[in-house]
C-alpha cells in the first residue's frame, strides 16, 4: 500500500487494501465478524439488566431510567465512530498515511474531551434530569449510584467504539469484534462479583454494575490503543503537540455530529409511538416494546453489513474508483433485500408462536402478532434507507444521510402514526410504520442510486 518512493507509515493486515480484490469477498470478510461484535455490545445491557433484576423491582426500575441517557451518550460516540471510519478509510484510499495517524490520534483526544464534557454536564444535572423523567427521590439515589461512575468512566466506554472503527477502516473487522467479545465476557464475569459481592468482593449493587462495565471497557480500550499503536494508527506526540488538531476536528465533527444525532432518532420516534399506544393500555405498549427487541435482533446482520461495507466504500471513494463503490453498494443492497425478505417471512409465518414466548396475556399476544404480520412486510424496502445512510456517511456526505433519516422518521413517520392511530387505533399505527418504510425506502433508493451514478 505504499506510494512510489514513500515508505508507508501505516501497517495494515493482509487484505487490508480494499481497493483491490473481489468486492463480495471483502463484504463477507468484514461483515461476519461484526455480527458477533454487535451481539457482544448488545449483551452488555442484557447481562446488566438480568443481574440487576435479581436485586428486586425497585433496583431494576431505577436501572431502567438510565437506558435513555446512556443510549443518548452512546449515540454520540457511535457518530464519532462512523466519522472516524469514514475519514480514515478515505484517507487510506488517497494514500495519505501520515494524515491517517494524525486524525486517528486526534480522534482519541476528541473522544476524551467529549467524555469530560458529558461528565461535567451530566453529573450536576442528574437530579433534575431524572426527576423530569418521573423518578422519585429514592430512585434518584439509586440512579446516581450507577450514573456517577458511568459518567466518570465515559471515556473508557466510548473509546473502544471509535478505536475499533479506525481498525475496521484498515480492512480489519476480526480484531475489533474480538476485542468487544472479550470485553463482553469480562463484563459477564465482573457483574455478579461486584453487584452481589461474591468471592470476597464488596456488594456494590448498581454501583458495581457501573464499575464492571467500566473495567471491562478499560481492558478493551487498552487493547485497542496498543493495536492501533502497533498498526501505525496512534501516536501520543500528535496529542501532545496538537498540530493541526483543528483540521482533524473539522473532518471528524462534520460527520460525527449529524451521525450521532440521527442515531438518536429511533428513540424519539419510539417514545412518541409508546405515547400513542398507551391510550389502549399496557398490553399495546408492551407488545410494541417486545416487537422492538425482536426487530433489534433481526437487524443485527443488517447493522453488521452497514458497518462492514463502509470501509470498502470509503477506501474506494478516496481512491476515486467509483465503479467499485457502485459494485459494493449493489452487492450490499441485494443482500439487504434478500435477507430482509427472509426475516419477514419467518416473523410472519411464526408470529403466533413468537408472541406467546413473551407473554400469555391474550391482548399482548394479539397486538404483537399483528405487528409481526404487518410491519416486517416492509423490511425489504424499508431497510434500504438505512443502507443508503451508511453509504453517504462513508463517502463523507453526512448531511444527506441525516436528511434522509430525519425526513423519514420525523417528517413522515410521526404524522403517519398519528393519522393511523386516529383512523384505526393500534393496527393503524402498525400500518403507518409499514407504509412509511415502503414509500421512503423505494423513493430514497431510486434517488440515491441516480445520485451515486452521476458521480460514479
């Protein structure tokens, strides 16, 4: 990967040059490890929730209040990871290796600054923030025992997200997935020890859950920084002298901020839909909550594909090999449609069986079955929107990605759900979600393919 007469300063793994070789092979190689990497990330909250639930309803309720806040913080750093992958992969395609090291080093420093800012704002705001969410004084005391250490350790939680994105930009998905898998296993081990005080450890309950998360991610951070240093992606001197830090920050934030903000949109829409469904009782809300979790697991492969194709698109965009960009997008979207159709058939065909796994409440089963019959029909076209969002982020055009997702979720989906509920209640909301996915997915795909074609 060296340019003529220039010794490369970036050491990438075998097959790290994504501007050559079979595109489909690169897609498979970068996507498969991300499946278990994403599952490892999801497992953190699932494991924490399970062990905290053993402490009792009061502790679990307090812990549940933290989810929207921790998700919002995590979304910001997901955006930074998307930005780092986009910028670094395009720089590699342009063979600007010295700039790669500077940008990735500054990305780590920027993550530190944002983490300190989150703590400086979050800790003093705990009482007012969670009080506004409906938590009483006793709950806020429990929440604080988790959120204060979490805010202090935000850098340890967020840095692996961005560091792993930089490693993936070099064509390596295996090491990042391995790092997060080991961290998830460590969290599962430390959780019971620190929450319940087993084997001589102090019983720390919610505080222990936060400490377990921080320790596990600290190990992931240390491993990531070491590998980045060995690969020529990180140099402390860039942080000490901060030469051209402003340039690095502009490159990263112009993508990271819109990507982070748009990753929060599903929670906003979900909250509004819950508000509508609450008028029909707890069963409707619980059914939608269960459906959302089912969707999250069925979307793991699609998320992995979006993450996996981004470095390929970025490197080839930087190398100005637009034909390979189109080939990558085409292969990824064909798989997206086929996989989404398979998922829709499975969810629809087995919907009554799936619904009864979650509850024996007849109303809940009824609503969940309706959701699984209606909404998955839109997955083949609906998932195209998110796929195109990843494409535009990877090519350094986050304003297009943000506009697409904002238009779909806020401008169209929220009013559509309101109209649907007014006309037909719960089933009207489900049809509104389905129709919005189909209409936006198809129209955005036609527009985006022409736009990519005008460049490529």
